[in-house]
C-alpha cells in the first residue's frame, strides 16, 4: 500500500480528523454555493450598500437568537399601496381625491425600531399632496401631518420631532403602545393588532399617481441579522467563506511549495547557492511580517491579492527552509537519486520529481495547520482597517463591529457570527492538521 | 603532554575566534540588508517624499494665509514668501537630494542607532526624539507581553514534563484535544473575553492600561494596572498555552524514548535524576533557543492585541507611526528589533557551542 493510502486509512481512526474534515467539507460546500448563488460582481455591488437595503432594519439581530432567548422582537412588516385598495372620492375640475389605507397586522409585544413611509409620485407638473393619519386597533386616530410629494419622497415617521413631543415618547413606541398616558408603565408593551396608515392624496393632474409603501422596521432580521448600514450580514458572512479559504489555501500553498523547492535546490546544488539561500533566510527573519503588511496596506493598496503576494514573497525564505534542509540533506546521497543521476535526469527533474515528493507527507500536516494562520492573518489585517476595499470578508465585518462599538451597544451577534466562522475554520484545519501530524510524522507515531 | 593539550586548546580558541568573527560579520550584513529593505519599504521607494512635498506646500500656504502679519503683503510677495518657506522646509528634510543618497544616509544613521527626530509624532511628555517615543511605550509592552510569555513558557514546560511522565492519561488526551484551539491568535480570544468579562459580566475594564486619571499611590497604580492587564494576559495565555504544552510534551516524549534514557531506567536510577540529567540536559539547547526567541518576540509586541485592548505599547505605536507615515519612528522600531534579533542569534551560536558538544565537533569537520 502506498504511504498516502495507508495514511488516509489510519486517519479514519482519529475522531478529531473526521470532525475536522467534516467542518472543512461544510465550509467548502458553503463557499461553492456562495460563489454560484451570489456571483462576484453581484457580491461587490451588494456590499457597496445603498438604496437596495433601505427596507432592512439597522443593526437587527438574527431572528433565531431572539426566539431562543424567549424574546418576541418584531420582524420587519411592509404594506404597499400596490396591494391596497385605492378609493377615488369626489373629483372636481381636474382635482382628484384618493384615499388609500395601508394596513399592517402587528402581532408582537415589542416595539418596532423605526417606521418609515416611502412615497413615489408620478406627475407632470404639479406635485400631489398627501395627508397621513394613523389608526390604532382601538380606533384612535393620530394625525401624522401632510406634505407635497416629489418624485421620490421619504417620510421618517419615527424621527418626527413634533410627533414625538405630541406623543410624549418616541413615535415608533407611541404609535404602537397601549392607550393611556405616557410614562405610567415601567416598560411599555406594544399592543398587537391591525394598524392602519390612512393616506389621503390630492392629485392636481388627471393622470398623476402616487405609490406608497409603509415599512415598519423590526428589531430582528433573517438568519444572520444586519449591520449599521442595513446590509444583510449573510452576504458578507457567506462571501467571507470563499475569500478566507482561497486566501488561506493560496498563501499556504504559495509559501510551503516555494519554500520546499528552494530548500531542495539549495541542498542539491550546494555551495554558494545554498549559502545564499541561508543568508536570505536570516535576512527574512529580521523583517517583521505584520508591520510590513500594515505598511504595504497603508502606503500602497489594501487589495487582498496584493496582500497575498506580499505574504507569499515574505514567506518564501521563512524559517521552514532550515527544517526542510535538515530533512533533505540525507536524501542527497540516497541510492535512488544516484540512480536517477545515472540515467541522466536533469537537475530540476531530480529536485522536483525525486527530492520534493519524498518529504511531502511530512510536510502535509504543517501545510494544513498553516491555512488557518493565514485565514486569521487576513482577518487581522481587516480588523486593523486594512481589509480589501470592495470584498466583503469576515474580518471586515469584525472591523465594522469594532468601529461601531458593537459590544458596547449590545449587538453581540455582530461580533459573534464572524468570530464563530473564523473559529470554525481554524478548528477544522487545526484538528485535521494535528491528526495528520501524528499519522505522517514517523517520530510521533509511537508517541 | 601539557604542551600538546594547550596547543590544541589554543587552536580551538583560534577557531572559535575565527568562527565568531565570521558569524558577527555575516549577522551585521544581514542586519544591514534587512534595515535597508525596511527603509525602502517605509519610504515606498521614495514615493512618500511626494506626499511629504504636498503636505509641506499645503501647510506653508495655510500658515502664511492665517498669519495676520502677512495680510497686507501683495499676492506676489506672499507667493514668494511661501516659496521660500517651502524651500527652507525641503532643505531641512533634505528632500531636494535624490532618494537613493538619502536612503544610504538613513541607513548609516539607523545602523549607528542614531534614531533621529520623529516627523509628526511626539511622546506624551512632548519629546520629538524617536528614542524618547519608543522608550515611553516600551514598559507597557514589556510588562504585558513579558508577564504573558514568561507565564506561558514556564507553565507549559512544567506541565509538559508532568504530562510526558504519564502520557495517555485523560489529562494528556485533553491537552492534545485542546491544542487546535491555538489556531486562533490572542486578539481573537481577546474579543470574546471583552464580551464576556467586560460587557456581559462587567468584572474587568474593556481596555486601556490604568484607570483615568491614574491613581496617585504606587499600590493603587499597581492594582489598577493588574486589573487592566487581566484580560489581555488571559487572551495571550489561552491562545498559546495548549499548543505550547503540546509541543513541549511531544519534544520531551521523543527525548525520553531515546535508548540512553531506557538504559538509565534499566539501571534503576530514580525518575527525578533521569529527568534532570538524561532528559532535560540534552534538550537544553532547544529550550534555551525558544526561551531567547520568545524574549525577542516581546520587543515587537503585538499590533492587533494592543489595538483590541487599547494598550499603549509598541505595537500601537508602530501602527500609529505607519498610519501617519512617520518613517523615522517605523525605521527606529525595526532597527532595534533587528539588532536585538541578530544579537540573540549570535548569543545562541555561542550558547550552542557551550551547551552542545556535538555542534563544536560539527564545525571542526566543516
């Protein structure tokens, strides 16, 4: 049996290796799914943020976490005029009166985080005029003011200072609270039921139209929640997976393979080549990796591919060369290499086909445990604010959370989700690596 | 007989001297190249100068415009004044010379440990000397990482010795199982610790080095420092302890399965003696190596851990310096790091020769 197959057979007996492999398989499946479901340009576009996220709440936690803790935090509810009935009332002399009722069935006892009305008017010259009223399930009617509507209008009902002073509390609380004087209860509860926003529109043109959408923002959203720019964290956390895996894998491959080949070349050629490689390794030891990466990030560009390049270049002459050299030195005199030389194999052929493959099994564990190191390195750079400018990554989510003092404000999910994914990746590869180490490292086999 | 002995001893000494000189020379060249590379990178190969020129121009223009004394000068005169001021500043920073010559000059100053003055930054006491800026931050880094790394080192070596004595036990297997947790760096655990012990259960402060304002009495100061140090220290400890125990344990196990150890056991020597004389003595040089390298590692601090805990150490300093493109401070910290590392490598070479007789023999053959 070849050493590889034997090794894999032995690996099955380590539960940690099996668990590690399962985690890695799950991560790879997620990465593949993400790349197919949200193509790269679309992911960038989504993460740039802006209007497309305007119907999601700010800093909403995941739904399941709230329900697990016994909460009843509201999800986002919307009511659109397209689905509601519009009644046209008495019309006279080019003026039309429309009445639309946007109704939401509010089942929660906690309050929404915001209430906003999006308006979109279609007119030629004269802007329509709209009057808004709020009707609670008890039938109480609260006027919300009136305004002319431009092509695009946005009424932030929950930020209406006048309304706030009239209600005696924040509008999103006051509009949904049990009737009664404000401030009597310790912790007011929302009253479930059917709430209506009554829009009375005056159109001054025969053909002008008004589309309205009421958004009652919740406090929780989806599986993973949202960030301070209303972006769905799922985009970043999903896309972080292929980015992290690719970065970790490419950096690990880049550094170990080049290091190994260079070490083998040094051993094979000997003499000044070997000496030069040794000196370069010592110089490289003096250069501190992270400060140089930070310098490159601040002074040049924070593109993830540039960072990857720098990591690989600085990793080529890493301390590993000394270790590989010690392993390769005895091979130089081995009989099968003598034989290869006798049949006329070229130098590169001997290095690449005879020397390098021989110590690959010993290298495999190092390689696997290196991957999470680089995944965390990428996250570290992002936490320092040197993440890739356009790509969503786990580190950037952590950075945003840190920058917005997520822990201080109690948005724990914002930190815990990317952290859990990072930890999972780290554990998966490390568990596999440690098991591989015991399988493929002959010195450890008896231990 | 005696003459012969002293002759060979002399030859040995001569060889050692030659070896030392060669090694010192090689290390010096290494430091030289490493520092020069850092200088080039920190100056972006000279591109930082262009940024500096723009900055000087806008600063001078701002100064001249804001100064009421220059209000009644004509536009032309003011322009000339600005030009002259820019010229003065350029000459002060010697930006009119080509970058290559200046970089050689920076290199000479750096190698002579003449760290010079910072461009933007200053120490909290107000000094612009790079030396003072670094000296002010050094104690913060040393007290945190010194405590942390020494703790990790001694706890792990001691625990590893204990585990290697009864490997295969439940405790041993638990440590092996926990070793992969070290895949995550210290700052990562720091975030969790801050979340748990500073926000959910507010037992410790979430950042900083002492309470503000700093307590007056030395005892209160030390107590406040200890409270602030607890979380970062725990983060360092958690992230390193298991992998450290694991690798030392493996190391001791490999050494304790050597034939001469078996032989000593067969002779019936007491376990303690075997441990001291047959396991620890031959494995002393790797232990010393990793101890010294760990001490050197202290110097650079850890940029991110210090950032996460808002710790005013060298890592934070370096990060700030890079952000402000204050090259003298960047180069200063790298130079000191390079020198310390080179000195350690040199010390290790000598120590190996003393601790490990095989190394000496090897050299004579080569």
